[in-house]
C-alpha cells in the first residue's frame, strides 16, 4: 500500500538481506507507536534469503522455501511500500534513488530489468544494505565457466547441475569423459567452500551412490584453496580440522593452490590441467556496486569496494545516508581492520543504523557501532561441525547440534523455522531429496 508522506520523515531501506530486514524490524520497534512512519523497502526479490544455509539447498538437505521469508509478511504497520525493483543509482545530494522495475516473466533474475519502467524514490534518510557480489579476481574463464553460490537461483543451478552431470555420464561411452563429468571442483576454501564440500561429500557417498551405483566410482570432489589453509580468517584450528574432516570424507583437498584458469573442459591449478565438468566458485566476494552520484567524494576501500562509514555508520560528509552489512567498511577501533562481511555483524549494523536514524529524528546523541564476535560455527556435513564459543573450540556432533539450534533461532519467520526444523528431522531418518529444482 502506498501512503503519501505528508510531511513525515521518509526512510528508505535498500536491500532486504540481513542488514536491511533487521534495520526494518528495529525501526518498527522504535516507531510503531508514533506517527513518524514512512518507511519504504526496496529489494530486487520480495523475499529474505538466509544465505548461510544456501549450500544445504544446493545439496538437497533443505528446500528453497525453508530458508526464505516473504518481505510482505514482515510487520506491515510501519511499511509504507515495498518496491520489488533493482536499485541502479543513489543521488546523495538530491536525496533520490533510481530503481528499475523487474520483469516477473524472465526466468533468470539477472536479466529481469524492464528498460521502460523506472522510478525515482525520494528519501530523507536511507540505509544502503545491498550486500555483496562474487569476486572472480580476474582469473581467466572463471566468470564464464563456473557456477556461483550466493543466491537461491545459484543453489538451484548447482543442484540441477550435479544431478544432470550424472545423467550425462550415463549416456557417455568414454571412460575419461565420465570421469570429467563427475569431477566436481569447488574453488575457494572459505566458509562456503568448506560447508559445501562437506554436504556434497555426504550427498555423493549417500543418495547419489544409491541412485547411480555404476557411476559412483567415477565421481570425485576437489576443494582448492589459494591460501595456506582453509577458513583463513579464523583461528588456525578451523582450517586444520576442516582439512582432516573433509579428507576423511574422501574430498581431495588442496591448500596453497589457487586456480589460474578455468575453461569449459576443466581447471588449471599448480601448473597442471585437471579435467572437470563442474566448477563451483566460492572463492571470494566484494561489496555490491551501484552508481553513486555525489558532489563530495564517497570513500571506498579499493579492494573490497566497501563504502567507508564513521562509527555511527554514516557516509562521511553525508550524515543522512547510512551503510550497513557487507557494503559497509567500519574500521574497528582497537585494530586497523574493518568488521568482517558476516551475518552477525550485518544484523547488528542494520539495527544500529536504524536506531541512529530515529536518534537523528529526535535530535539525540548517536550510538556508536561496536560488536564483539560471538563465535563461529561451520558445518562440515551431516553430524559434524566446527565451533568456537567463548574462545573454546570443539568439533563433532555437539558442535553440529549447536550449529543447527543457533541457525534455527536466526532464521527469520516462524514458517521458515518450522519448515527447516521439520526437514532436518526428516533428513535424519530419510534420504535427501535428489530431484532437480
Ligand atoms: C554462500 C554464503 C554462505 C555464507 N555463510 C556464512 C556463514 O556461515 N556465517 C556468516 O556469518 N556469514 C556467512 N555468509 C556471509 C553473510 O551471508 C553476509 O555477510 C550477509 O548476508 C550480509 O548481509 P547484507 O544484509 O549485507 O547482504 P545480503 O544478506 O546479501 O542482502 C542484500 C540484499 O540486497 C538485495 N540486492 C542486492 N543488489 C540489489 C540491487 N541492486 N537492487 C535491489 N536489491 C538488491 C539482495 O537481493 C538481498 O536481498 C555467507 C555468504 C554466502 C554468499
């Protein structure tokens, strides 16, 4: 529903991810009793996706609907309008956002722009929270010949490709071609790569072995990491344990070996060519870029493209524009480092940005952003996870149960929580779903 602003303060949230949704929930909490409610939400999909569990959709443990929540089912009383559109430009001085409406008929969301339909959305305050994009590090062929894993559409493509590879291998006579088709390479041993490798190994040695017994001996999973260890941003223990667990699941693990080229036939790494039918790119992200028009310079970190903001999450020189989540570069006071691009930080940043807008409206002192890492949970397939809580590291079933409980609490929406819990329970006793999505 669209209501006129009628002198109210117009707040626009860009991006319905962790930062955007939690910013809205905080604004709702602070403003629902007041008349100062003119909040517009803009995102290219009408749903929130719980991105950290996307690898479970790609490997058949969860269905897409388990990790999504409709934006329109958020508390509606404070929402003036939800606009399903792609943000193209933010004109900071003019306080206007240009959006392109999307073509709902297009199957590929990447091609959903409807050129004819665009709109300018005015704002008094805005929170920029458009998340991140894949970084291919200019590696030749990576963009053209790999599958990415950061959206629901990506997860569908990955799952379908895994099953199709087996179907293709069934009709191929050549032994070498069977091996190539069934060699699954994961490029990047960060959180996503490790979690995907663990789940994919379980899928391969479980349901796919039963469904394709004659092809199973040809199948291999390779995980390549360019740095010396997996999950390199975390304590060394995580990388070492991940290496051990994945090796025990027959994943061929390579550290210190970045991919130098990708082609339709395979990959080049460590001076060798490795034939592979599927390469899944989990090697890196950078902040999403959109056009920003401003008279004063908006500073960005060159490498990560994140926008530099002050401790209150305001863009330097533009106090009415906030940035939260993966797009924000907030330097930690104690170390010359930005806060990491992770979900728990995005949630808190969204909340603090929302709170500071309300404080600006009521002329109160702003709140500084500060967040101490609550720990790290990494699943490595069924029944195994790695955990660090209050500085204590442990792995195994207990860590896995903790991972599931923690994530269940974080999933937005009761329906999604129940669906996820139900599917996890079913998967404990029944095979995963290996139909294409
Ligand atoms: C596969 C994967 C696994 C991960 N695993 C973990 C994990 O285990 N633990 C952890 O802490 N972190 C993990 N992360 C990182 C975590 O998901 C991000 O840090 C977090 O999602 C950032 O939140 P955000 O709100 O900035 O962006 P997002 O949650 O990505 O939300 C951005 C939103 O903006 C929308 N959008 C983007 N561009 C436009 C546009 N131009 N116009 C309109 N809308 C747009 C998107 O559709 C999306 O709704 C993972 C990330 C990925 C990709």
